[in-house]
C-alpha cells in the first residue's frame, strides 16, 4: 500500500456499536425505545424538553459503561505514528476516539458530553445530568441549556473545514457508516471528484454507497483496522 501523507477518516455508528454504544437506527426504528422524532429533533425539544433532557442525560451516563475498542485504538496509533496528517471526522457523539488516544477529531454531529446555551451560545463540557432548571455556567440563565448535538433538520458542524480536508486528502477511509445519511454519505463522491485519492470502505457489509469506493474490507472494524493500520504504517 502506498505511503499516504494526508488521510481523512470518516467514522460512523458501527465503530462505536462494537463498544456497546446504542445506535440511532435499529431494525425496529426505535432508538433506546424512543422514536427518533421524539428525542432528536428541534421540534421534539420544543414540544417536550424534559423528555429530551432526560434522554440525553441517560445517554451521557451510559458513556461511563463503555470503553474504546481495538478500532479506536488502531486509529489513534495511526495518528501517532504516520509520517503525515490523519484527520478523523466522526458522526458519533460519544468520546471514544478521544479516550482511545485519538486527536484531531471533528465531531460533525456534536458531542454528548457537552451542552450549549441558547441564550449566550456558550458551550460547556458536561458530564452530569442536565435539566431545564439547570443554569448556564456563563450567563446564569435557565432554561437555556440544550444538548450540544446536531439533531435531524439541523446543519452539521464544521462543514467548511471538512470540505477543505476532503479536498486535500490522498486517502479517504469510511468506517462503520450506513452510506445513507447526508451530508456524510456524500463525502466519498467529493473525494472522487478530485480524482487522485484512494478510497476504502470498512464496514460489516457493503453500505448503500459501496460502489463509490475503490477498495472494500468487510467485517468488524475492531478486527480489520489494526491490520489496515499496520499496512499503512509499513
């Protein structure tokens, strides 16, 4: 495998699912027994903010019960040891990349362990429960805090920066994604349009956008990524 100098890696729910993190889209259309429309849209928060706050407080607690897996650690090793740049763009809102040793991580869908104030726009690290009566540490207002999460119908974070990284990369790897959630599902097309970057999909099974990738590796990320990283480093 060639010596790449600028690698961009997109990670999705599949990489965290191997650590036991519940995914957005299960076969029954529910997310931890809740409809997505009830807990992951701006309209849901406006309609029943207490329910939404409780839901994300529970998910925040659940992060204490999971650990980074071999895939997270392999990507961190690639970042440490590659003679080049490795950027991780994640659709996941957990902190398993960071806890696995990863750096230079872009959370395009937000972070579970952060809250944002609707009144003053401040963002705060947050590991406790959050409720409507919780005051903003910056401006003291309540209710004003919301999960620092990109809900359905909202624009993902850092899209301008992501476009720059995609334009510059010489290798794009997609890991554990369904290939049907945009704009992330369109990243491989952006890379291909440039014409001189290699593309690899690592997934349990072919995604909806599998035909867009030049190379495919199917199986568990925790089993496939350590070997792929060694190939890239050697």
